[in-house]
C-alpha cells in the first residue's frame, strides 16, 4: 500500500480578544516526515513550551502543533474538528496545563473525543518557575484510572533537578531541554499505530487529500508557512564570508535569543546573543560550511518572551567538489622530489585527501594527508628517484580524482644499456635507432656465448657491478639465457643440474642479483627479455627453465623490473612457429638454427620495446 501524506492538524480560531491572541503569537505546526502506509501519524498538541521541539518531533514521526497561551479547551476543539473529519490518529499527546490548568473533566472529555481504542498521552506540565502542581497530580490520577487508554509521560518528574533544561521562567526550554523533552515523547512511539489499520483510516486520508487544502489546516511539508500573527523573531542566513554561515537575528529590543542548528531530531546549540536596542544582532560565523550535509536548518528562540517566539531558516552551502585547490609541479629532478601543494579554498582546515603516486611503470601507491585544524595549506614532497613520468592523483570524498604527470629528468639524455648474449646483437642497434628521437642514448654490450651459469667463461655479475657504477644507466634491457644450462646452487645449498624446478629457482637468484645491480636501489629500471620457444628439442627444456627463473626474479621487484616478453610475441603459449604476420607484413621469425631471432623479428621487438617504454611513461 502506498505511503499517504495526510494533513492532521487543524488550527482553531478561538473566541478570545484580538489583543490577547496577538500577545500569544501564531500557531506553528510541523508534519511527520514518515509514517506507515494507511495510518495517520501520532499528533502532539502543546503550548509555547513545545515550540522549539517541533522540528525534532517531526523528524521522529510526530505531527506536532504548538501555540503560545494554548489551554486545554483549545486542544479539545482541535480534537473535535479532527473527529468530525474522521482524521483522528491512533495516538494523541497533550502537553498542556501551564496556561489555566486543567480538570479531571477535561481529561474525560478528551477520552470521549478520541474514543474507541485510541491512546491519549498526557505529558505532565510544570508550574511557572518549575515544579509540580495540581494539573500534574490530576493527570497522574487519570492515568491510574484509565490504564488501558492513557499513557503518562511524567515530564515534571523527568525534569526535576535539571535547571539547565529551562529558561529563567522554569517552563520554556533551552536546546538541551528540547532534546530531553523530545526523548521523553519518543517513549510513546511504540504505541502510535494499530497493528492492522481499519479501512476507514485510509478512506479518511483519501477524503482529506481529495478535499484539497482547508484554509484552517497547516501547509504540507516544504510549503511556506504564514502564521496567524507574524512571529516576534526573524532569522536570516547568508554565506557571504567564504567558509562560514552568518546569522542575522531581529526581534524585540534587548531580548536574549538562543541560536542552534537542527540536526535530525536534535538541536545543536550554537550560542546565546542579546538583541540590541534596535532589536538586531548578527553572528558573523554562526557555523562553518560542511561538505555534508549542505542543506542546513537553524533555529532562533526567545521563548521566555511574551509572546513566545521562534524562527527557523534554511540555507544551502556550496559543494565541496572544488574546495581543495591542488598544484603539482610539472617537472622534477631525478633523485630529488616533486612538490604537491594542497590549499583549502574555504580556509577552514580539517580536510582530508588521498595522494596516490604511480612511478613510471609502477602501480599507484596511496597515502592519506590532511589539513589539520586551522591549517589552510601545506606542501608535500614526493620523492622522484628515477626518470620518467610520475602520475600524481589527488582524491577527496567529494571531488573527482585529479591526475597530473610530473616529468622527471636529469641533465643530458636518458641512458639506456642494452646488454646480453648474441641475441642482443642487432637488436641493440634497432633499439638505439628507434629511441634516439626520444632523447635516449644507447650503450650496447652484447657478448657472444655468455650467460649467468658459465661465469668461468665470463662473469656477468662482476661485470654488471662495474658497469652500473660507471654508466649509471636509467634503463637496462637484457636478453640472454640460450647459453645457460650449467649447474646452479639449488634451494638446499647444493649444486643442481638443469633443468628442474630447483634449477629454475637457483637461476632466478642469479637473475635477481643482476636486476638488483642494474636497478641501483630505486634510481634505475630493468627490462628482461623472455626467450621465444626454440625449434631444437634439446633447447626447449632449457628455455622453459630459464623463462621460469626470469619470471620469478621479476616478481621480487614489482614496479621496477619488467618483462620484454619475446615468447608471447613470437611463439605465444610456448608453441614454436617459423612464420608470422605483424603490422600487415609477414616474415620468418627465427634464423636457420631455430634459436636466434631474425633481423625482421629484431626490428619488431625493438618497436615493441619502444612502445612499452612509452606506456610505462619512461619516455614520451
């Protein structure tokens, strides 16, 4: 069944002198924001002591109606009109008795009006100055006599000893008192609805909805309210000062006014101001802007006055989407750092952001940063140990991610070392030709018949240490392994022959040692070629074990060591083939030995490597 929004509260025009009515202020009402389908929300009827509670009660599911100077007879009139319209809810709360008192007969009249299984909630009234009087005693006695129909909420007992809940008159509430009063009424909500609503309730709701707006009924939620008598107090909100909401209050000269913000069913106190002789006051920084919520309601109350007065106003503050201003350096030196500037344009501080930095070829690594307290700006240094494009992404909970690229370089060209065995011959020349237009200087070091496991012939680890120290390469690409197959140190510390998994493990250690040398800590980057599948059967097991070791070693240096996967390019899935088509042209993949790549393959591999350097933001 659809939810039905029903207008419940009738504003009664009583036969009292106009001057007296004006002194009491106008009727104010707030509709229940939610209630079950087919049932009318509970109704709370009160006097000026309920004025500040309207918004909070509405948020919790009450329809609330308050009027200064209201007595029990006005409330009975409201119940009579609702009964005539078949619009009485299952539960009605009356919080009256401070204006003219009440009698046991008045309570009996209320029971007869609501009738037939409904619940009457009585909220005991305090006497002027505080304390309990005859009306509270009458209500307690009535609750004992009608246990099945009356629910007593003993506000007098609940509030005893809490002077901070009240204005100097002991009746009207402070914001702390509002929270306590609303919490008391929440105790009644479990009894607010019938388990199975009668069909007549739905029909009554439909009749009221079809009938349209009765001028005696309060407006629906969201509509403007024009009280019978203009409120003695007015509240205007502005956001002219960046970061702050200003409150301009006007009302009776000399009045003391409480200012607070409505948050759901609670009113958060902001402070108390005294109106000037001209009846005005301004709170320049009543509240700070927030990222959420943006639409906010404020309440001004001077309820100790006659008439009791409250005023509410709502304002929407700017979105946080562009609150954080970010500046990222466009360039930075290799081995140095790049500056990232954060500035809170609202000048409030307390703003959190996540800064994710992706080094060339690496995944982003994120850290949380914040502008603490009144810190409006700060500069963060991001280390840039090696050349290339460093992506810096700034994220906040309320903004789209913003990414900037910092290009890191050093004086002179990018230094590329192309090293390996005979497989690197010719490939290094093609790499040098392809990369020269990108400011890359290539040093070639291809040594025939060498490998990592035959150090008795040529010791690559020792050579690599000397080479890294002298050349200090920014990028090293290595292609070797066809000459390996000699014993290595296995997991148990003993020599292991090719080509078991234990041998691949030992070979991975040799490759990792070379990678670490050429990486030079964090300042270099290494690409190691994975061997394409050979034709000779006696080389296939060797190449498989070598490739396994290369892959295992590269995993030890994520983001710094990468693979140049010649196997996937030329012999995908490890299946040997002689011929392939690439870029619209066909060519033979291997030399006649079925091991070395052809000149055409070297050209293709050099182009693949160039594009990989571009994707990894090593060159641009």
